[in-house]
C-alpha cells in the first residue's frame, strides 16, 4: 500500500517539483523536504534550483520571496493562510516620513516582511546576514523594519550607524519570558542559552549565544557543551536532536510555537501537488520593485 510520502515523492517527479521547508515546520514535513533551512538559506537555494515547481513549506512572505526571485517558476504554498504577523508590521507612510526626516537613510527590510513592504526598501536582510549587510551600506542612518528586537541587536554591533526603530515584533519570540529562561537555567545550570535575536533584550542579556536559526544549530553542533536551553520556535528541536543525539536540548516551560508554521501538513503538500492550488501570484510592478532589495541582499551577503 502506498503511503502519503510515496504519493508525494511520485507526484514530485511527475511535476518536476522540489520541496523547501523552514526549520519551524513539523518534523514529518522536514523529513520529506529536499532542502531545509532558515529564510536566508532557502531564498538563496530558490534561485539555484532547476525544478519548475517549488512547494514552499513555510509562511507567505517566504513563498513571495521565492516567486520574486524566480518569476518563471510555479511557487505553491501548502497552506495559503500560513502567514507571519510581523511581516505586516510596518507601512509605506512611516517609511516615506522617515525618508523625509533623515537624509542619507537606508531602509533595511528584514526578509520576514511582505512583498508590499520590500518594494519601498533599499535592501533586505536576514538575522544571519544583517550585521554584515548593514556594515557594508554607505548610509549613516538606518531605518530597520519591521522588527524592533532584531534592530536593537544589530545596532549594538554596528555602533557607527544611527538606527531609527520601528515598532514591529515576532509575537512568538516577543512572548518569551525572562523568568522562564531563568527557571530553565536554574534547572539545568550546565546548559548554555542559545537565542534568536527576535527575542526581547532581557533574554538576549542572559544568553550565551545569539544568532539565526541556522546559527543556533551550528553553534550547538560545534560546541563542546552537552546541554542547551533553546530560545526560539520549537520546530528547531527536530534538527538539533537529529544532528546531536548525545546532547540535551531544553525549551522554556511555555514552548514557543508558531501556529502558522504548524499549519503545513503532508496532506496539504500532497493536495497542492495534485491540484496546483495556492499558487503565489505577484504583479510585475511589485515584483520588479521588491526584487531589487532581495537581489542586493544576495549580492552584499556573499
């Protein structure tokens, strides 16, 4: 009897399709994916693929980025409602106001944002390459959208630039509680705290390492330490445990879970491969405008 996994593999061949998955989706989805990574890795991979159809197991801004960089390809989202609230937490009016207020301003847009926002920006960044890219910009003034926590983290490392902050945040990381991290530390005194920079500053202050999802995975793998407290979305546990079976990984009592990422299921992947539904559509004008900051990111991030 053929399983759902077999059916997906068969349809993938017939459709000339490839499956990309973010670390925050469920383990069985990561298992079926051809490429698993954070948003920067997946945006780079999307450009190099030869397959005609991309099934993107992630939230809407990721599918949009893949489509912007690959206009001739079909990009399918297993769940069209899987979205990132932070991706919408900035607006054109504020961007225009800032441009009037500060000369020599670069609008730096976190990749976790809508195509709509990207089109008003100068360059995109991810948590993995933001410091490198902001340092490389000729501009003195930086308006960083949409995430305030990541912006403060980068500003601390690039003191020569003047940052203007936006009020956006990731609801999952923002809700993490310092007392729960301290509680986990009390329970596991030998463990190192590895944290995503979308977390509030109070949590960054008690962390041993701060970095992107892929940065956290690499750090845990290369560290001599055997125990870690992980301050990011719990989907990353799967990769961490798979790569380091001898190490222990702990999360805070209230585990950070992105409900949108968890909407992606094998059934939905099979469904879009069968039907071609939930195809990402972006107008030519928006694509041209939002492609520039993404391409500049890939160029400066090299």
